[in-house]
């Protein structure tokens, strides 16, 4: 990994060391900005791992106010995690009683499966996969459980939304339980039609708070995590660590199935680039065959270099949408997928367009003209703001 700030190197050590056998106390470099370290741990989503790492340091080496702040944040995160997990169990059991297939992924199930305990991975919402054919039933059942549904759209906008998007949102009023229901793992423009029938067929179970819940198979989960992280240019350490932990806790991973699925989705480079990022940042062990495939594609090394740099951006900075778009486009090997993404992003109306201009449903086709105009005006405006 290229030269990194002292604070980022400590975060990487914390992410690696949290799952390594405890031996001697970790070495803490001099000149460490403790408050910056805390802020960066929060930004990267690994506060619990940093706290666990620092507990192995002899007393007095870590400022007490930093310890207290980390403990307080982790207690609040644990409280929220338990609250969300309770609601996940409620939803899963309700849907099982109605014989509606639903599979949670990421969030609590990823924490217990890949991290070993609920409190070691932070999450702020619940994600579920459902069959597209069950989407309307799913909406009705969640509303019956007391959830509010979002977005609320006119008929024309709703048809366009469910055709182009991959998720809709729910929340319990005044309870803080954000729920995302996915009928695909990414929006249509991303050309990533993961076979949900296969995902449901391969699903297994995991123990969460003493109850059995369904969970996505590791091969499918890796692909889902790769498309999510690549969309965001792997700009959070937590997302990179997710890959590392899924691989570490699944030594019998079916690599042939994983590569076949990636090839069928025309996403082999996306998969390999994601795995190469984890290997570069965290030293994630990869099979020789995977390393050989990575080394054969020079574009992967360039993508990894860019993303490792963005991981280390100062607090408050992000790669930005243009950089994220460039990374995603270069991670796809098929020209037709890059073209579809570019045209789709330019011309497919979204919630932002409908909020910026309210048209009656009979005039809905005008949004296909309005969107590229709005994007062009926003780009021109940004030039004058520099």
C-alpha cells in the first residue's frame, strides 16, 4: 500500500488485528492525532474494531477522553444494532408466517456471520431481498406491520421508478428502523441482473440473537458486496473489510461458481478489482488462480491505486460522483454495459428530477428531455462556482 497517514495506518492495523490472535501489545506510532483517529474510524465505519484494538494497549498510552468517547459511541451503536436486529427478526418471522420468501443480507446477518458478533460491524438500516413478483405483497405486509413506505409517487412515476430502480424504503414512525427492500442488487443502468432465483435457492441460515434466519450464500454475497463497493469507489474501509471477512470465514468458498457468475454478469474485472483492493489494503489472502487473473489485467492495478488513494482522503473529502463513475465504468469489461450505464444515467428520470420539476402524469415523457438538460445546467453551474 502506498504511503498513508499515521492515523490511516493505525486504522488498517486495527481492522487486521481485531481478528488476529492476541500476542504482544500493538505498537502505537508517535505523533498520533487521537481525535482525528476517532473521527476517521467513525467515517470508515470501524469504531468497534478500533476500540477493541486500543484495549490491548497498556493503560495510560491512550488518552482517557478518547477511550471514553469511543466507548460511548460503541455503546450507542450496540443499542441501535440490537434494536434493528429485533425488528429484523420480527419481519422475517412475519413473512415466514405468510409464506413470502425474504432474505436479509448485510447488516446484522453479515455482522454475526463474517465478524463473529453483532457489535463488531456497524450498520444503520436493514436490507432484504425479495422476488420481484412478491414486491407488492411485501409492501402490503410491511405497511401492515406499521411501516411507512417511501417514496410516495403518482402512477406514472411509480411505474418508471420500479422499472429503473432496485429498492424502495420503509421506516417505523418515531422508531428509527430504516428498511430497504431490494428486488435487484443494483439499479437497471448498472447491468448487474444477479439471478435472484439462484440466490434464494442457495440461501442458507444463520443464528441471530438465538433465532434462525435466512442468509445469502457467501458466493452471492461477495458479488453483491463487490458491486456495492465498486459503485462507491471503495471509499470506506468497512466495505473493504467486509470482503476480507467473508473470505476469511468461508475457506470452502466455491470459486468456480463465483467466477462463473461473474463471467455471466460480464463482471469478472469488477470482482477481481474488488478482491485486489482488499488484498492491497488488508493483505487479504487470495488463491493463486485469482492472483494470476488479477495480474493479467493491467487496468485492475490502476483502479486499485486510485481507490487506495481515495480511502486515505482527509476527513470530509470524498472521491466525488465523477471519480466514482469513472471507476465503475473502468471496472466493467463490456462496452455495452458501459454504454448502457452512461446513457441510462443521462436520460433515465429519477426522484431528483421529479422533485426539481413537478409535471402531471400525461406529461411524464417530458422528463426524458428534462433530465439531460438539468444535468447539463448543474454541470455548467459547477464550473462557475469554482
